[in-house]
């Protein structure tokens, strides 16, 4: 096998609580990750010269800063034998700065795909360790199962939230994660909760602690939340800018999406607990 085309799915933070700030500057979190059956697509082709090349550049991201390129380079350096290199294509559907984990998902798909193409036979924990060097969200994409996340999001416990349908709205702005986590108005003292109660009772008790700050700084997010909240609870994912509402059926979600006012962009997708990336790799076995 010399080529692979693999999905790089989106994720949602079904809630995001910030417990405090650590001495290293990072924030202690509790969150619940779930994948969507929607995302980017990564094409990987082996080379023979040992080089790693991106066939598609992204706006405002240099190739060397792209998490795809950095993931491939880190994996190559970890190999016990010279690797053949790769040309990497990306079909980008997920918005940059949307809170859907697009960059982290791209990196994870690159790690798992090249691990197979290059015959490295690294385990998922080994790949997740490499992924953590690239970003706190990369390990959940590598592990490939919906998860309760703690620490900075990298301490994962597999979970099985209900696989509902989601309307995802992308306001016309790009939210800076660094700006939100450094903001003085950010809530940083939410009490720790246990895993089991998070799946019981009223889900409205759980929230995204970044949402109030993002609402104030980005009026486009506020407008999107107000529109989607007409149909049920609406929530920010990650640090934004994307927001989501969950619905029990595809028809309900698509009917709401069909009623959107002009100028609103986004998509409808199903929540899934096993990553589409891992489903595809299993099919290829």
C-alpha cells in the first residue's frame, strides 16, 4: 500500500469546565469529547526520497507551522529506520479557529495514516504521546473513542454519550484560543465533578466556561447562539467560534437547518462515539 485517503473528523466539547490554572500556565479542565461524522479528508502518498511535502497550503498557516507537517516530521524522527517520506493532500472542510479540533484531527490522521504506510507498527499510546507534543486535543483523535477528558484534556476515559444529531453553526469570526484562556474574565473555579453524574440528570447543569467571554468579545457568536437557542439549548464548542445544538433525529436537525436565515454557515452531522478515522482503518485491515 503506497497511498491512503482517510477522514479527519470534527469533535465537539459537549461541555467544558475550567477547574483552575496550573503553575505552568495551562488550565485544568473537565470535558466530554464526541466525534462527528463530518470533517476534513487527508490523502497520504509515499515518496522515495525521504521528504515530507504538503500538496495544499492553508491560508494564514505556513507549511512548517501546519500541524500535519509537524506530525509527519515528529513521527519520522521517532522511527527506528529511515522512512520513505510522503506527499500529503488535505481537503479542508472544517473552519480554522472554530473549536472543532480540525488541526488536531488532521495531525492525528497523519500520525495514524503514516504509521501504517511506513510500517512503523507504533501503538495508539505511542502515537498519542507524540500527538500530545503537538496539542492537548490530538490524543483523543488518536485514541479514536468519545471520552471524558481531564488534565489539559489529555487524560482520557472512554465514554458513550448518546449519539444524537447536531446543528453546527460557524459565526463569521475566528476565535483565538490564547486570547480566551488568558482573559481576566474567564471562569477558572468550576468545582470538579465525577464521571457518572455527568451522564445523569439535567444536562443544562453543564456548560462551556469559555462561552461568556467569547460572547462578549465576539458579537457574531452571540448572534449565532441567540438564533440556535430558539430551538433548544445552544452551546459553544471548545473556545469557539462554532456553536451547536443537539437534536434526537436527523429530520429535526435538518428542518432547523433549512430554516436558517441568510448569512449563517455551518452543517448538520451525527454524533458518533467511534471515530470515522478508526472505522476506516478497521475496514482497510
